[in-house]
């Protein structure tokens, strides 16, 4: 702990047989001992170094105490460890593990950057640098998957979705969104998955203004993602899955022109409801006889009046939903696609599987607080979103190394609790740094498995 930090003491006089005093006075102790796994993941992915090379340093070299790579790494590891606010730097600046992670001596090294320094760092990054950083992060993810799968990647699936990021204050481009009934941003998130694997890897995170149209910047993001996927996996088929908010003529025309497979949700209208009415009648009859929810699937050729350049295949689910103490209700769903399989298989086995990215988005919100966008400048908030996305990429790499364990599908918060939040006493000698970890650590086998997967001896 730094010299300027006031030692705090807690007294529990009536809880145990003897008075218990808690004193926060150990300078070489950290509660993030497991974060060395994050450093190992970062080294394998070359993530923070790739992001740092995209930044331009305008500071006077003689007055620089913290290199850009250090500042970026400090924020990246703090977010992954559950400290997303720059105010947390006041406590973490002297943490021996966090100093070790950014390359400083955990005992004699200077403290890490303060909150004002980190704030200036976040506000100094411009749109061109952020664009290059986004490309670098996507390349890091795809390069890693290329090493893992090689030619075994027969199909790459791209999922895009936007989420709400409520704002409170005077953030630039924060607008009222009637759909979410609040002032907000709308981060657009892109994920990729491979073959039939359940894992969905975060590839891009782009902050949008709160009043962005449903498709927003999706077409530009999709173009760049497809180009990069084709560069890293030239032999793989590409499938794009989108919800109805992205079913614009421009996006559909691009999907056809780029010769991509796709399933895109489509909002119902009067013409489509008439097309599905016969199947809806059949579903109502089945539901009336069984008293349960029933579904019937079908397809048709469809073209809007003047906005679609040509007819496309549209599959539909004619569903009647039965719920306790409620009247049955119609719930027709429509998906435009160029796949040729049976409608039921396309809807249930392909399109509905995209819903799992909601769990990834929840992890980003509740596990890493991607909505901590409280800066005034829009680009500073985009930088925070990108840093959070990069922290999630590290956590996904850690989870990938735990394949075959009970943490192979664990949430970010569970991984942090079991592997990162680990008390450690740091001893530095001339030859090495020794981390004294608790002998009673309940997840030792899991930690050892992850460490060995990263090449620890």
C-alpha cells in the first residue's frame, strides 16, 4: 500500500471469544492473485500489445511516467478483475499484482497511474485510433481461432445485436429512445462461432448514439467483419444471423451480393399474416384439442412493394400460445433466408440458436459493466466499451482453456470469483518473484489446469 494511504482498522469486540482487529496494512498482499492467468491469456493472444500499437502518443517524452501500453493494460486488467471505474485506481495503484501485470516491479516499482491520468488517457483517444483498435481486437480473436481450428473450421456464424446502455448526465450523443424508454447509447455487438460449437466469441463492440436507427452502423460493421473472416478462414462458409431490426433492404441486398448464407428475422405485416393464415388455423385447431401451445411451420416467396430488389424465401412459424389462466393468443414469427432446408429445421436449429448471444450480452452488462459509459465525450465512452470488450476476450480465452471442466461454460463473474479473486502475498528477490497463495484454496485443481494450459511449468 502506498505511503500516502491511510491505514484502516476494523474492530470486532463482541463477535468472537477474543477481540478481533482487522488492519489493512500489508503492502505486499493482493486480492487479485489469480490475475496472472489474465496476463498469460493476454500474452497468447497478443491483445494488449496489438491495441497499444494503434495509439499515438502526443505527450512530451521527458514528462511521461506511464507508457501507453501500461495505461491500457492497467485499465484492461482492472476491468477484468471487477474494477471498471477509473476511481478504483486510487486503491489499485500500489497493488503488487497489478504492478506485476503491467511489467513493473511489484515491490520497488512506482505506483500505477492515478484516476486523473487514466481519465486524460481515455479522453485523448480519437476515432481513427479507435477504428484501428477495433480491427486489431477482431484480428486477435480470429488469429487465435485460426490457430485452434485451422482447416477444421467449415462454417463461421456471425451474430449481431444491439443492447441498451442507459445514460445519466450530459454524455455526447445520448438521446431518448422510445423503445427502451430512457436516454441511452446503443452498443452494437458482434459475435462469431464455429461449426456446431456452442461458444460465441466477441469480435466487435461499436457504440451507437441513442437515437440510431435499428440497423444503425450494422452494414458497415458487417462488411468489415465478413472481409476479416474471409481473410482468416478463406475456405469456410459464412452464415449471418440477425433479428428483425436489421432486416433493411440494404443489408439484405448486401447479404445476397456477398453470397452469404443468412437467416434474418422479419416483422409481420398484413400481407404476411394473410399468407400464414391457413397454417394459423391449423395451429388453432391443434391447440384447441390439446390445450397446449402448438406450432406449425411453412414457407413462401415474398417481395415487398418497392424496397426489395427481388423475391426472397420467407419461412414462418404459425404458433398459438397457451398460458395458465389466459386466453390462447396467436404468435406468428417470420424469418427471411436463403437456406434450402425445411422451415422447422431452419427456425429451430439455426435462427433460434442466435438467442444465446443474449447470455453473452448479459455477461458484458453484469459481469464487466460495459455500460459504465459516464464520460462526457462520446469517443471516450467508445474507448471504455472497447476496453471492456477486450477484457471479455481475455475472459473468454481463459474459459476456453478450461474445456472439459465445470467452468467450461461458466459466467464471467463465476470465473472471476473462482480463479482471479485469490489472496496472495508477494515476495520479490533478486532472482525471482514468489507468489505465496493460500494452501486452503478450494479451486486449486481448476487454477492448476488453467495455468498448465497456458504453458506454466
